[in-house]
């Protein structure tokens, strides 16, 4: 066996091991969710952003994206992470920093969700790892919209949900997921036409995501049954 062949097999084996670790992506997403949920103020934290960057880096590896794209993503995450750490150590703070953190968070979660969705579109089967991947991407979509609301609240003088409503990141997180899942308790309502349009877009995205996920599960089950039936017919012959 040539060294080149051995190297390719080693790389394939490593990629296969990583592809079975979508549970790790889901775990990091859960940690990110908690980090946002405990924030009682509107300003995003550096710790939350660092967790997001780690999530992006792991997602790039697990989803087995092209090496060039993966290296670029890792480089981007590393640069932002180092800059965030330096800023935190120097005690940097201010409105511009908060807006930057929120904007990067929107991009990070949206990119990670898109990477997972693209990876799952390429897969023909639906297993436990695919389920973890779908859940992780779904939560990432909700988190991305959370930081869209957060970004709007930071750049706008008007409160997101009107007077008398808490304009914290945890409130924005709550509103985002009640909108994404179309639960709609009605205790929080965006006051501006732009925010209302974003909320409608999120509700549509949430429904399309669920419909697509359910359709994929059904198609996967049909494919499995068809394969079993074919194998059974072959054994009988």
C-alpha cells in the first residue's frame, strides 16, 4: 500500500469519526443558549461570542466542508476570538463594541446553521446524528434571529417591545424562540414595522424548517423500507 493511499484512508477515517459528533455541536449550541438566557441586560457578552466561535469551528470540522473554506472559517474565528480576548483583558467596552459583538453573532449563527443544512442536504440517510444536526441548526436559526433583534435594539433609540417591557438579551431570546416555533404568547410585541417584518420572516423560516425536516424523515423511512423490501425479495430468490 502506497503512503499516499494510507494518508487518504487516515484522513477519511478521521473525517468519519468527526461526522459522528454532531452531539458535540448540539452541546455547544445548548451552552450558547444558556449563556444568552442568563443575560439580564441588552449588551452581548464576550464570553457568549467566544462560545459561538468555538461552535463555528467545531461545526466546520463536523460538517466536513471543503478544506479551503474550513481553513478560512477557522482563521476568521481565531482572529475574532483573539481580538475579543484582548479587548476583554484590556477592559474595552462601549456602544460600538456591543454593536460589533451582536453583528458578529448574527453572522456566526447564520453561517453555522447554513453549513449544517448544506451538509444534511448531501446526506441520503437519516439517523441519530442527522437528528442532532437538524436540532442544532434549528436552534442556531433562533439564536441568529435573537441577535438580529439585539442588534436592532442597540442601534435604535426606541425599545424593541415598547415601553414597560424588558429590553434584555434574555427577553429577545424568549421572543425569538416563541416566534420561531409560532407559539406566540402575545406578551411581547415588536413595536416598529421593521421588527414586525423580521418576526414574520422568522416565523416563516421556522415553519419551512420543520416541514423540510419532517419530509426528510418520512423520505428516509420510505427509503429504508424500500431497501429492506428489495433485500427480502433478493433473499427469497
